[in-house]
C-alpha cells in the first residue's frame, strides 16, 4: 500500500468535515474519490497534503507517518497536488510555473551561477527541457511562454497538472482537474492520467464528472458527510444503494 | 500606590482610545491603518489652532476636531484604501498605502506648523488638584479619563445597539455575506473609518492637552504603544483594545516607578514580542484566517 | 567649478547608499514579506563599524565586514520566529524591533546615548559605494533564474501552494531576511564613514519607511527596480529644491511630501513600480489602438 489514510477527523468551527474518513491507494493505481458537494473530498486532500492537521487519525505514505508534517516535507516524500480553485502563480508563465514544480528535482545552483559555471547553465537547460516536455504532454507546448493569467480555464488546469508532475511524484492528488473543460479536453486529461499510472505513479482523482471517474479509475472511494460510504471497483460502487441514494438525495 | 494607579488609568485611557481606532478598522477591513497616528497628531494641531489662534474654548473645539478627524478618515478611506479593495495582496498594499498617506499628512503638518514642540496657551484647561483616596489627581486627568471612557462606551453602545453597529459587525464577520444580506458595505466601511479616525483624533487632542505637548512626530511614540495594545488585546477586538490599553498604561506606570523612566518603552516592546511569539491572536482576537 | 563637482559627488554617493538600502528591503519584498526592520540593522552595522574604527583603530575592510556580519547574526534569532507570522504581524514585529534598536542606542552611555558618535574618520570613497551596489545587484541578478530565485517568486505569489511543492518557505524567507540585514548593515558602515557621524535619530521609523518607499516606488519585482526608485527619489527633492523654496516650502517637508505622494500614486496606479512604466504605457497604447480599430 502506497498511501494509507485511517480514521481521519477534522472539524472547522462546529462543522465536522472529516468524520472517520479512510483511503487506501496502491502504487500505480488511479483511485477515484467522489461524493456529493461538501462530502469532505477537498478537505481530505488538504489534510493529506499537509495544509491542515487532522484532529485524529493516521496517514502513512510509503511506510512513513505523515500526518502533522509540514507540507514541504510531505511533498519531498513524493506527494503533489492540484487545486479545486486553481492555484497557479499568476505573475509567471506556464513554463515558469512548471519549473517551480520541479524544485525538488533540481540542484541548488545560486553559487554556481555567481561564477557562471557551465554546469549551472546545463542544469537550467535540462530543467527547461523537462518542463517543456511536460507541457507538451498536456498539450500546451505552444503556450509555454504565456502568462498563466492570460490562459483559459481549461489550459490553466492543464498547467497545474504539468506542474504537479514536474517533481516525478509517487502520488498526485488531482482536485477536480477537468472542471470547465469541454469533452475533448477531458479525454486528453484522462489519457494523461492513465499514462501517469502506467508509469508506476499513483493518482487520487477527485471529480464531479462521474463518467470520467468510472472510466479511468482502478478503484473508487465514496465519501459523504466526511465518512466513507462505499469503496471498491467502479462497477461495485456504481450499483451500491447508499451511493445512489447519496447522489439522488443531493440532487433533490 | 493609588497615585500610580490613577496615573496608569489616565495613561491607559488614552492608549485604549487610540488603539480602539486601529482595532475597528482592522476588524472591518483586515488592514492595519498606519495613518491613524498621523490623524492623531494632526488633530492635536487643529485643536491647538482653534484654542490658541481662534480663541475657541477647548470644550467647543474638541467635538469640532472629532468630526474633522472623522472626515479626514473618510477621505483616507476613499483615496488610499478603497481603490485597493479588489487586489489579492490588499493587506500589504493597504499597509503601504496607509504609510504613504501618513507620510503626506506628516509632511503637511511639518510644513504648516514646523518641527518644534508647541504648547497650549496657559489657562486652556483649569488644572485644579483634587485629593481622592489619598492621591493627588488633577481635574484634567479626571476629565480626560472621563471623556475617553464616554467615547469608548459610546462606540460600544453604537456597535451593540444600533443598526449601523450591527451592520459594522456583519461586515467585520464576512463582507461577502453582508453584501448578500443587502448591507451597503461601502457605506459601512466609510462609517468605520469616520468613527475610527474621530476617536484617534480625540485621543490626539487629549494627549496633547494631557502632556501639554504637540509636535508632528507625537504620533510616532504612541503608534507603537497602540500596536502593542491591539496585539495584546487581539487585532480586531475592540473590547480587547480597551482592556489591553488600560493594562498597558498601568504596567508602564508601575515599571517606571520600579525601574526608572528609560525602561518605559521597553514594556510595550516586551509585551509586543512576547504576545507575537507565544499567542499572536492576543487575549480576545480571532484566529488568523478570516472568511472573505 | 570644484564646488559644483563636490555637490554632484555627494548626490551620487547618496544615490548609491539609498540604492543599497532599497535593495536590502527588496530582499524581503521579493518573497512577499514586508519588513521595516532594516533601519535597525543599518544602525547596528553603522555603530559597529564606527566603534571599530574609532576605538579599536581597525582597518576599514574589517569594519565593513563586521558591520555587515553583526546585523546578519542578529537577524537569525529574530527572523526565525517572526517570519512565520502572517504579513501584518511581521510588519508590526519589525517596527517594534526597529524601535528597540533605536532606544537601546539612545539609552547606552558607551555610545553617547542620543548624541551618538561624532568625528568618525572619513574612509568611504564614492567608488566603494558603487562597487558595493554593483556587487549586490549582480548577486540578485544571478539569483533570478536560479532554483532559489524561482522558489522565492513562488513564495511571493502563493506561499502555501509553494510549500506543497516541496519549497521550505520559512528557510528561504529567513535567508533573505538575513541577507537584507547584512546589506543594510554594510550601507550603515559606509554612510557613517561618509557623514562623520551616527546618531540614533537617523535610524528610526522614518528611515525604515524611506527605504521601503524607494523599493516600492522603483519596482519590487526586479532587482534594478529599487535602485531606480532610490535614484529617482534622491534626485527629485534636490532638483525641486529651488522651486520649492520659491513656493515657500521647506526642504524637509517637501522631500517627505514627494515620497508620500509618489508612493501613493505608485501603489494605486503602477503597483509594479516606475520600472514597469514602459510596459504599462505600451499595454495602454495597444489597448487604445485595438479599441480604435474595432470602433
């Protein structure tokens, strides 16, 4: 098991966002995370990535306990993410955003740059090429130098995905990566997700596009009111009575 | 001992009155208004001008200056804060903007009145000493304490019992929710600045009269005390500012008695750093994150 | 003629010094931190350097080194706890620090309290100031585009998101805080040995605000911005001094007013500083042209 989340609890004010949530992710797996609005999906991602501490529970990543760790150490253990409301660096270009994402896999080069050492220039060139390749992978190579604030919603989400992949993480948390995208863009993202998993990296996919989640996930966990109400293979989850009730209930 | 307690309450009253202005604006806009101390100083000068040149009695000048200071506050909000409201870095740029406004106000004061310390003409305030509980209190001290308390109580009543007060509290809680409820957020913010600057101006006049000293940089020395007070009391909390203001005044006076006057300012810094490091939200402050 | 050249030299010296001070503030601004501590660090550096040359007859390079090092050392225990605080709390803490330093010197008899030290030997030459400025600008220019440079920009734009990418933001912020302290200290030593004196009054809150104004007005998103701001705001009051006198304006208030008014204009209309002016004008012209083409 790559990531193991057990019995997670987290409240905000009086609201219990997570109430015993759990999640098990295998290496190389695409794991869907669905549930009605307010079920606690984003909170779960926030706690796993270290933005919030759980009030109870354990999170174990690759054998190491990470609940309570600061976000930058969790990232160093190989967990990266995208955000529901897109958190790109607005003053930077698409390429520069992805290069920031590569922080963990670049060597510190300030001193070498002071002396104009060729190894520093080579490192930077290498980082740029890697970032360009990632942008090409998500179909944005031609817009690499645009300021992200000038890109469309769908393009921005794709830059975020590229940025999350830049440090060769073991686990990528995607928070509604296809919101606002048209059908073609959604398919492109699905292809990237499948490709990432086939290379041995794991993906946790939070999505409202249930069709996408069903088609691309190996296993799915369903949350409601901060608790797990079902988990397992897509077919099993899709026919689970509680899951159907939760979604129908939230629509009514 | 009582003597020192009275002195402490006297000093604390002015600190509290000044700090409440910071707390009100921070509570509503989430911005630290560093021009507050400039309004403090300029108000003292305007009062001095009324009394010394206009021969207007202080009792008449004070309410006039209060309103004038309030109007300066409204102007400040319109020019230096409102244009920044949409921005993502609005608290930092708001801080810088308020610094700019403070600098402009100080420059104006310096140009008009010069850098020297000025004094109120003799007889501005009858200084009758009274004996109370074995201590000598001047009528001036009592009056200043009284005025400060009345003003702060007035603000508290306004916030608690009037419609405007409820609206101010709503905006302080969440501007977005307030707007949805139909509250004119712009008007509420303007009123908050009016009240904040009026109180700051009152504090300036009272301070100037209390120590009979008015100079363009008088705001500087009190500014840091004011910041220490709101940090101790909790940044957006008016009750906190009042309690902490009196507390700081008392502690400062007793420190001077025990350790000597060169330690007077060390108190505020000590308090400031201690609170920031141990419990940044202060006594009554809310947690750092506030809903947008 | 010689009088004119002398005045010119003095202006260039102060442009250089103010440029250094502006860059010291830029160090923290470039990762999104508003610090008003640098006048305090400047004071520590200035006093250290002056005491070394006056009392210990130390060679000037040593005074410069010590004047840069001591503030840097002080910046570490100050920065570590304080840089974890939210923006406005950091600003307040640094204002407090500046006052602590100033009042400590006022109350210290060894340094003559409020009167300060006088008759400091003149050791600073114009070229030293400009070499120091060039060196700092070079360092900051090379920082841009490095891994650390990217990290700092990320921290500035969205610190929490940057942290989830593995960037240890507090460490970077402290490092820049310390660097800024060293630069301010160095400028302090240079100034002390140019103006013959140091006194606590010269390193108060107004000084800290001045430095901030130079950096913000010039442009705090690129390393040459603060220097441009320092040059502009050092030259402008001098250039307008004659006009000011004709209007009955005293030089002190005039300089202060210009600083405040220009800072306000910049923060409202040109938030990336005067170095962004060409870019902004070009964008405006493009927008107007496209509107004309459509209309």
